C-alpha cells in the first residue's frame, strides 16, 4: 500500500523539528549526500562531451595543488 501526503515547506520543517538529534543528524547527512550526487550528475551531464585522459586529469590536479601550495607560502 502506498500513501502520498502533500506538505508545504513549513510543514516539512515542522516535522523535522520533531526529530531527535540523532535522526536530524542522519537526515542532514542524507540530504548532503543527495545534494552532492545531484550536483555530480548535473556536472557530468553538462560536461559529457569533454574527453580527458587520466593523465590529463592527474596533470591538472598537480597544477592546482602546486598553485595552492604556492598561495599558502605567501
């Protein structure tokens, strides 16, 4: 059996306020993971036509690391 409930955002926040600290922390973690996956999927879709080799990616990562390291030294 499936049940559907329509809630506005304020009602949803009211329900979240009723959660224990542990449940709220678990929900926050779930939402963070979901948001990160959504951003990753969007990024992958937007950049699906870009072809990079692992070597090119590694070179770019190293360049960014060098740049950040130099920025920290000054």
